[in-house]
C-alpha cells in the first residue's frame, strides 16, 4: 500500500535564501531527479549518481534543501536503515518580484544562471552525441529561435498555451503508463523582451 500524496502544485520561490540554496548545480540535479520520480523518493546514494557527488556530500545537500522546504523525507521501502527523500512540489517558479531589492534580485539571477548553465550543458552534450543517436531521435531534436512581435497580453496567452501544450507530456502525468519508446527530453522555453 502506498501513502496518499497531497495534491502538488507549482510554488513560487521569492525568498533570496531559498533561491541561493537552490542555485547550486548538484542541488538543481537532485531536485530535478526527485521531481522526476514523483512521490516515490530516492536515497542519498541514488541522488549522488545524478548529482555527481559522494553519498555523504549528497546527504549534506539534501539536508540543506530540506531546511528550506524544497525536499522532505519520503516513506521508506521497508528497510529502516535507508532514508528516502522526495520533493515537496513537482515544479516551481522563481520570482523575486519586480520591486525586489538588490539581494533578492542577485539571488534570482544566480538561480536562473544556474538553470541556464545546466540547459546549455545539456545542449552541448546532445550535440556531442547526436551522431550516435537513433535516426528517429536525431530527426526530432530541435534548436529553434523565433523572433516574435507581440504585446504583453499576447505573450501571456502564448505562455499559457505553451504550458497547456506540454502538460499532457509531463512525466508526472505519464509515469504510471509511459508509451513504448518514450524517453526523457529537455524542453527549454524562454521569452525575454529584447531592446
């Protein structure tokens, strides 16, 4: 029997301390991995593999993430010696707020830059191994940069449409019964006004 999960929602992170705590490549990898697992949870040893750290260093990062409410202990798998962790929320939005002070703005920038670095590393990794990928995956990988001319209201609608479009494909919605041949893919969506 599995423990019922509370309904999870997207949370907004606006606290500079929480943003700084998350703006670490290993912590981002850990939170992403735990989010991908849904509520199942993983041990520090399992998280260490994705974070590229030792289990003891990963335990330190898990405790730090827990201190800021980003992860929590998960129900065990029957072995009382094994400590499992899970995310408290499947996704988050970073927003220091337009009127944020310099500390919050710097923390927000550090976290977004950490995400951007991770996304760029993934793109470089794909480019290095693209020739060795199956043809069907090679042909559907896309790097696209579109210049739009929109109002703020139109952009808000476009953002909502993008979220609606990808929602059925999110792992949390397909984990129980993924289609044959499905694999994790990274989708980066950025919209920033240009000067």
